[in-house]
């Protein structure tokens, strides 16, 4: 199978770079929390399970706000939604820096997560509105590369910064980045969606304009499959990923070393996303999903053998491969499964992904608090096998649909 031709988009490179900056900023803010959980717990004299609420609350708000921002982006535009959300992210970041108690910090992170939730889905819908379907997974993989870079920078840099200056400096840095991005996005034009107007978004507004897209997505059987896969992926990848750095720190490693080791995820996602970009059009989406499933299964084998900087780095590297192959396939599928309600489908996909992430973080907290990381990673391994196999089978069946 020969690859589809590159179909240029006017100012496509400049637009993509700005979208990548949005994805980078959102991901840095989201993944910076993992190596900070132990220092935050120590700072407030709280157990790790309580400090994990700063991560779980962020993920929960991030997931719940996806549909709200998606529907709002249909009304006021993709770019305007991102800029409005960035203002809230700056305010939440400042509140995080100044938080005098752990409950205040958790509340501030919830606000920040609710606002940064707008960035990546709006960027994904922007790509769906602008790039042709035949080549869309290429800019999607470029966005994933930016999120991978953000993950690597956040997990490694946050740990180092926390050791050198303190955990509050990390939130100050991400708040400053959000402020700069809100200015930079003035150069990004609103997209002009291709194709016919969305029939499930009536001009009359009201509840019909909200329930119509939701009904179109939940009424589609394949869309429900994609959403279920997103939830499980969020729990077993993003939820358990949160505990790679704390697992090392529980053994006496510094926040800097733990963050650097866990940063293997970002390195893997960046590297493998370039591979995926070359394979689009040469390998079927089902084959890409299957490869991601293999990476995911391998990821949890390494820390089950022993928790060591090398095995944690290898686990992160394989999780990055899973993200590049499996997640990019599911994410691209979400932009295609209900094209007449694309923004809502992408928003719901992200909602379920991060609700799953929040669930995984919350369910893993008691095990992490007692040091039972082996049990946590074993559960992740057990869930990973049917997830990878199910995603591969479902994507193959979808491709063969009449």
C-alpha cells in the first residue's frame, strides 16, 4: 500500500507549530505533578494518598470539562476557546504557587485542570477541520510528539526544579508558559471546517444544539467502542504512569532522578511518533494499534521484575511507544467515527480518557501509599492484554464495515 500524498494546507506548518505549542503547554502542566507528589506530601505533612488528590482532582476536572469546552468551541471558535481557557490556567497556576494548605492546592489544581482541558481537544479538532482525512494521522502524530516532549520536559524538569528550588516553582513556570501562549495564539486563524455543515448542530441553539451532538455520538455503536477503549487506556496508561516516579522515590531516589527515569515515556513517545508518521498509509490502523498493545504489555513487565531507574526508564519508553502507536490510532479514529459531530466526539474521547486516568490514579493511591507498587503494576499488566487485543480487533472490524 503506497502512502497517501501530502495535501498542503495554507500556512500548515505555522499553524501546526502553534497547535504543538498548545499541546506542549497543556502536557507540561499535566505531567509535572507526578514527581512532585512526594515533595508535596512532605511539605504539608500529609500521606502520599492525600497528596495524590492533586493529581486525581486535576485529571477528573480535565476529563469532565472536555465536553463543555468542545461544545463551546463550536459556538465561539477553536482558537478563542484556547485563549479564554489559558487565562483560567494562569489564575489556577498562581493559586497553586500561593496555596497555604493541601486542600487549597488540590482546589487550585482542579481549576487549572479544568482550564488546560481545552487546549489539546481544540487542537485536535482544529486538525480534523483543516487537514484531509487521508493524511490526518500525520499532523496528529506531530501533536502527539509535542505532548511527548511536554511529558519528558515535565517529568524530568519538574523533579530537578523541585530539588533545586521547590515544588512551587514548577507551577509558577507552567503558569508563565500559559500566559505567553495566550499571546502567541493571536497569530493562529480560526479553521474553516471542510465539508457540509454539521446537521446535528441546529441553528436554533438551546438544548437541541447541546443534546444533538451528544446523541449522535452515543447513538453510534463504533463511537461507544472508541470511548470505552479510551477510558481503559486512560486508567492503565496515564493513571498508573503517575506512580512510576513515586515508586522510585519510595526506594530512596530523589525527585530529580525519579523524574528523569519516568521521563523515558516522553522520549519513547517522541521517537516512536516519528516512526508512526512514516508508517501511516503503509500499515493499517489495526496493525498500528496492535503494535501499541505489545508496547503496553511489555511496559509493565519491567517494573514487575524490579523497581530500579533502568526498569522504570524502560517502562516509560514502552509506554511512549504505546502512546505513539495505540493512542494516535484511537485518537485519529475519534475524529472520523462521527464526522457530523466531530468536536463532540473528540471532546467525549478526551473526557473518557481522563476520567479513566483519574480512576486509575484514585484506585492506585491506596496501593502506592502502602508501597505495594508490584501489585499496582501487575494489575496494569493484566488489564493491558485485553485492551491491546480488543483495540486491534475493533479497529480491524471498523475498517471492514460495509
